[in-house]
C-alpha cells in the first residue's frame, strides 16, 4: 500500500522518464552536408529539450494530479465534437473523455486513478489532527473502538461512547439541549478537515437566527452515526445532528453528511433520520449545507418528527 507521498515520488519518476529525444533524419545530399545538418538538428534538439517546460512541473515541484478538475480535462485525441463532449463532462464527475493508449489507459489517467485511490485510503486511515480540533475549540471523546483497524472491523463498537467519554460528556456538556451538534471522523478524516470550519459556524448561526438553543459541540473519534444516538440518550437532547465523514470514493475523499434525528436513542430505526449528503466543494458547499441543515432542524422541531415521519 503506497502512501500519498510515495505515490507522488513514483509519479515524479515516471514523468521524468516520459521525456523523449527526437532523432533527426537525413533526407539525402552529400555526406558533409548531411553531417552538418544532423549536427545542427541535434544541437537544436538538445537546446529545445533544455528549455522546454514540463507541464507537470510547477515551481520545481510535481503538480498534484489529484487537484486537476477532470470535468475540464479532455484526453481523447481529436474528438468528433469537443464542445458537446465538454458540455457532457460538466454534468458528471464520472471519468469520461479519458482516451486510451492502444488497449490500455493513458499514463496520466492511470496516475490519477492511483492518486485518487491513495487519497481515499488516507481519508479512511488518517486521524483528524488534535491541532485542528483545538482551532475549532472542540474537545474529543472516543467510542469503544481502541484503534482504526477495530473501528473498521467492529461497527458496533463505533456506535457506543466509551466509559471515559461518557464521563467527559457529563462533565462538559449542557443537559437537555434542544439541539446537540456532533462532529465525527467516520470513514473520512479528510472530509472533517475540508468542511468543519465552514459548516459548523453556518449551522450555529442559522439555529441562533431561529432562536434555537444548542448544546456544547464536540468531536467523536472512531464514531459511527449510531454514536449520536448514544449521546442523545446521555444528554436527553431533543434533536441530534451528527456531522460525519462519509466513505471515500474515487471521485472525492472530502464528502460529509449530516444525520439529523428527533429524540435519538440507541436502537432507533434508520428510517427516523433525515440526511443531507454530498457536502463537499463539488457537491453542496459546506457553508450552504450548514444553513440548509439549520432550516431542516427548525422544521423537525416544529413537526416533532424526522426521517420518514417528517413531511416536507
């Protein structure tokens, strides 16, 4: 398994090997003239190689191929109707217009595929930095999972707050809040880092505008959606809003969802949840999502219902 850094080193090596030297061809004439022409062409070719800029190198560093917007990229050679093809690509993040090299994928397409896979793995296996949580002013509790591996293999433990975590929640949190907002890494720490700074303030401001009281927002490490149900029981919250990183795909590793549950308690049916998904820069932007979630919470409180019981 390659880390993102190791993959970038591989990409840099491959790109360096992609440079090719063109050999000039003599078309006739006497030997002296041909040799003179070859020497001139060789010198010109060498100079061209020295001065030519590699589009994959920016300021002396290999560009992050994962940051290229594939919707703006056309890798098909001589498409029949480029304009219509590009219009189609704007409607989906699927890998359209990637071309081919014989029967294989092009090198750039393969590298992008591996880069996106590495980003997905990083999202699943990396932890949210403590410094990031400090910046947001959030304290941390853990579930009964003791490691990332156990979190992945034991979903049931990710739905229960650890005994130590319960004590911290009881000490630091307001009891009986109208709305309890939670942040959790879930299956993508990358999603938390990409969206939390915008969605939490937007959500809090939206609820404040509606005159809705909120509890103390905090972070749950190794959390599943069901961990919010446990917190709802501990604090006796009317509504629990869990902001959690979703399982990454090859399109994005930054997707977050908001799971909103009225009277959340352990064992509650999944049908009782209202969900806002695809919160990321290429989906619903985090600030916009925060305002939308606040509006949904208001409707849930008014109706005293969520999920399938909520009639929007």
